[in-house]
């Protein structure tokens, strides 16, 4: 074993099997230069090493880890050499919108280098960070940017990473933080301390040196703003393009899919899940059915990752590889399906997943960058390899977006869906503006679109049955998990339906509920299902308008669909008779 390989084994946390093939081949990188830019808010990261079991800032603060920790690895799961010794599951992001702003003890805050702060308007290079509390909700603390970067390095870097790897990751972490500043605007802070954003731990001396050595430096595209960058624990031997992970995401030239011999496919992993466990995870994500008959890989994408799977016995019966990984991660734990580079073997009711890599694989590979640094590559070499075409620039201080008025629309997404933020926001703004023109109404006040991680979470937050799909409550539009809306082909329709409510409910507030629901169904472009618009005992020439109870307390999916269709028919009847939508009653 070479000296580089030996040192790498220590660097990648531990003893055990070697992490993969040998050093990578030559690489050509463009020179990286420095200039000054102002940061703006862009898109999201994903997971890194900490997403697969490492306790986060909650543990660093001395609080119980708000995930699920078990004393031994989960049944059938084999951890990578650098992985957690116990099966700890990173907690999902808090999405109820309710903040319990109880300050943590000063001594525990000091360990994070933070100060309690419950006010808006922090100037310059500071971030407002939401620290997830064991019982839910966040405590908001203020961190200087470079303190924040050093804490994230402690939480996200491979253990004993060489200085060049830490500095490359520091620039990436800082770029992500400034590009995504205000991501949690709906919750009153900039970024959280979970894998949903970036994990914080007490900084090591090496992490502080890397943050200070690169202070203020970010990655920019075409000499403009901080780029929308991503990183993950391990690309599994080949990086991925964003749209292959998050439907609708843009594929900038600096985030290509390419072979990464530096990573070498590490780590190898395997896990076993029973059919009942997979069924529970899929039902929580919104799939319907009581029996999961089979799970098979239907297709792979150009990088070799699982693109689509067939889940026989459920509705819908197709799911993407990333959506399955997220569904299992949210319900059973992220330590099972660590990436979408996997094979499946079925033995009775047991499914064995065998794969490599950890995380989505887009952008910088943490393990690969550490290996490159161990071989003597520079910071510029590493960043040029994973982000070709980006340049290093010196950022300039700007006020936090939390100090400014809320944007027209805020999107709140759970962990695993953050890469779709830009596409979701684009579609929501486009639909809102088009509907406002059609209806002849001004744009509404700012609104929050909050997508929930599971159907159970949606029901708890709204008090509505999961099959209602969406609910407008106190200025927040709550929606089912994005995966189920997309898989059922409902995303655009449900979004438009609820945006019509946002634009018309103030005018129609005193009308029967069928008028409001009929307007939403009519203007959102929903088609009337054949035979569903009226009870069988009514003549075809007239639609039976549903009463409020049918729409507010539907007993089933079919009953709700029937009530919506009849409301649309009643509304359309008056519109076709020449009545303005404001006058329907």
C-alpha cells in the first residue's frame, strides 16, 4: 500500500477496508482568479458526510441528538470505514412553521461561538442560524460568517482532511451559505444546522485555519454572484448533473457528470429492508396500496444511477431512485439507501440493497477532494476539477435577506427536495402571474409554499386528510410531499388550484364553499371527470352543487373528487351564462 493510500485510510475515518481503487489520473484545470462580488440568494446543496448518521450541532451543544440513535448498526446495514459507529439518523427538517424561540444556555451557545439573538436585521458578514431543539422548533443564534464556516467544516469534512481539502471545502461551504442566505426566511432565520442546510459542530484547529486562510472567498460564475454549488460525501465514482437528481433543476456547465477516479467508488455499502418497511416508507410519502408485491429497477440514467423503479402493488407504481432514497431516509433512516448507485436482490419478503457512494453526487465529492489533496493537489486544482468554469472571488458584506421585506413568495422544502427550489419557485411565480392576469386582480401579499416531508406531517399541520393535497392556512399554502405530487402528475394542477384560492378567496369569502372551490377548479384548468359531476339520480342537464360539508369533510378520495367536479360544473354553468366570476353565487 502506498503512503498516499495509507494516509487516506486514516483521513477517511478509520480502520477497515480500503476505500477503493488507487489515485486518479491527471486533470487539467483553468486558473482561478480573484475579484470582488456581492452575494445573492440562489439554490440548494444536498447531503454530505453528516447526512448519513453523524450527530449534528445538537450533540455538539450537549443536547440529546434529535434523530434516532441505536447502539449497534441497523439490521443488515454495513457502514463504511469512515461512517458512524452507531446507527444515528439525521433528523428531518422542521416544517411546521412554528418556532419555539427559547434561548439555549449561554455555556452551550459559547461552544458554538454564537450569541442568542431574537431580532431581525443583522448587518454584514453574519448569519442567523436555526439550531434544531430536541423537542422541535429552533433556537436562533447569530454567527459571524467565518465562525460559521469553521463550524460547518467540522461537521461536513472527512476526518483528518489535508489542508488543501479543508480550504477547498471552506470556499464551497461559504459559497453555499451566501448563495442560500435566507433559505429559512419563512422560519425567521437564514440557514439551519441540519443536513437540510449544513451541519455545525465545534470547530477544530484545522477547520479554523482553513476558514481564516480562505476568508471571504467564494466561487462565482461569469464574474457575477456566488454560484449555486453542491457537494456530497461521495459521488461513488462519477459525479451527477442536478436535473438527474431534482426534476426541473438547471444543469449549469460547471456541474457536469464526469468520472471521478479520485473517489474510486468509496464507500461500498449494503442494507436489508423488509417489504413491510418499504411499504411503510412509501405510504408515508403518499403512495396508496396495502401490499407491496415487488420492487424492481426499471431504468438507469447516463451516470449508472437508478433512474426509475417499479413498485408493484402501489399507486402510482413508479418512483425515481432519488425519491425512493428520500422516502426511506425520512421514515426509516438515512443509513439504509445511501445513494442511487445500487442493485436490488429479493429473497422472500427481504430486499437487499448493495451500492456505493453517499449522497446525491452533484458537485464536489468530499472523499474525492480529500484524496486529491493527499496526492498533493492544490485548492485551485480541486475546485477546478469539481466546478469547471467557476472562478474564486472575494465577496463583499451585504445585509441578511432576513432584514429585508419578505419576497413575493417563499418556498419551504424538506431535506432531499432542496435541489428543486428554483424550479418550484419558477413554476409558482409563473402560474400566479398568469392567473392574476386572467382574473384581473392585483398580485397577492407574500405567501409561503410549504411542502411537507410525509403525508402524516401534512395531516398534523393542516388537520386535513392527506388526499386533500393542499390547504391554505394563515397565509401559508401547505402541500403534500413533492414526490407524490409529481409521481401522480398533480403538481402544476394542485399548485394552480390553490393559487386561485389565494387570488379569489377575499372576493368570494362570503359565498358558499362550492363557489370558491368551483372557481379554483375552473380557472386552474381542471377537466371535469366523465360521469363524476353529479349523482346518478340527477338529470344530465343539471349539476348538483355540493354543500360545504361535502367539501370540508370528504369521506374518501372519490367523494372529494366528485364534490370538486360538481362545484366546477355549477361554477362553469354561470360563467357560460355570461356572469362575471365575482358575481357567481
